[in-house]
């Protein structure tokens, strides 16, 4: 059969594109060899946007990226035998002897950093990577004693590839960024921050870090939010400032900014959701999660993603993953075919065809 016959056989071109846009990246990379026409379709910018839109709404195209050596990509979808498919990702551009950290994830791209402070934007689905030369050049202007916090995200525009990476000094003594904007729902910041988080939590065009206001001697904590498009900082209040409680762990659940915090009794964790973004009074307790899974005690917990109305994917103790069913009040362990050893904070990413070449901004 000729290429023209393959192109027009059975189904209109629009329907073929719609079907292809719902397939996983692995299949699409293989289907580029079907014909020149299919190769052009799959490489088309509009098709890549359409595929990303479907992937974001499909739980089957989300995976966990674990910063082990080599990197490990783990599926957390239901498996009949309770063993979840995992894939080792060997990255020749990373120093195999250096510890790799994940500094953010957005639209299927992840930002990686090793012990040398080299930054890599990587697409785990296509195995393509991009090393921003700007960071290596501008790093010469900073002392090695300066610590940084990082953010990786995109603006609220229609272009999903308009992503940017940001780096700020962690402490106010090194902070030179003074661009702020008023907002009718969020307290305006008038000074710089001492950041608690190293990596920003991304939601709807805004990055979020736990922080202290510089010059404050008390334990008052807030969320420093940074609008990626406008490059402005704003303060968001946490739901509870009880000094007896430890700092919150920020995340995103059900499309809302969320925070985890130990309850007073220290036998469970409270999960709070900001149901209306920017409105402090909209913080509500969503669920309480016990600190014992039935197999092990939990000393560290991060929430990675909401799977449905009741289930939450959790990383615990930097060495395993569980799914907590809030309705049944039960844990289900995510068991990998690969042995998991102690690792750093993992992220959930979506399988995408997006290019890793993104804009990098430093302040």
C-alpha cells in the first residue's frame, strides 16, 4: 500500500489525528515511522498541544519520576498483581556519581540539578534534554556560599511550551528582587523573604514557596507566591499559625493549593485545601491521614496527586509510595518491580511530546 493510500484509508485525517492525540508517547514515537504524513502530524505544534491536553486529563498518562541513579519512572495505575510497571532511565548527560535533585515539573518536562549545580530541562517520555547555558554563565557572578531556591512553571497563556525556570537567593541578605504587585485578595509583600522550601509548587501560572518575611524574629510563616507571567511576588496566609505545629508541606490536590500539617496529637496529618485561590478564609480541612500505614510508621510525607474524589498518591519516608483512600481510610502500597532505596523528593509528570528547550530566568 502506498503512503497516500495509508493516509486516506478508512478514516478522515481529522479523525486519525484525534485518535493519535489520545495515545501514549511511546506509541506515537513508533508511529512516526508509519509514513512521512504521520511523522509530520505527530511533530505538528497544534497536535502536540492537543495531545498534552488529553494527557493532562488522563490518569493513565501520568507517572512518578524518582531521582535515583539511574532515574526511575514508575506507573501508579491499578495493576491486577499489585506490581506497578517501572522503567530505568539512563541519562548520559548526568554525572552518574552525583546526586540528582528534581527542581520542578510542568507539562511533562522536569528540571534536574546535580551536585555541580548544572541544570537540565528533561523530557522523560522522549528522552530529549536541554542544558540552559545562561545558568553556567550567570553562576560566575554568585559566591558559592549563596544558597538558592528554584521554580519551574509556565504562564497562563495558550502556549504550553512557554515555560520558564527561575532561581532566587534563599535568604533575604542575598535577595535583590523587588518587583511586587497589589492584589485585592492577597496581602501585598513589601520586603524580601527567607525561603523555607527549596523547590516551588506550581499551580495555574503561579509558583509557591513556604517562607518567612525577612526581619521577622517570630515563627510566622506564609506562602510566597510568584506569578510566572508578570514576575511579581505576593503573600498568601497559611490556614493555621499555631506555633506548636511544624511547617506545612505544600502541594496541589483537586486543582487547589494544598498543605499538609501534623495535627496536635501527632498521630495523623491534616490535609488543607484552599478552595478559592487567594482567599484565606477558603482554607478547609479536606482529610486527615493517619501516620501508620499498617506496615510502617510515617515520619515524612508528601502528597503528589489526587487520583479521584477519594484517593491521594503519597510519597512517604523518601523511600516508598502509597495511595490513601480517604473514604475507606485504607492505604494501598505502590510496589515497583525495581527495588526502591532511599531517594530525594519525587514528582509526578505527564507523558508529553513537548520540547525541553525553555526560557531560563535568574534573579
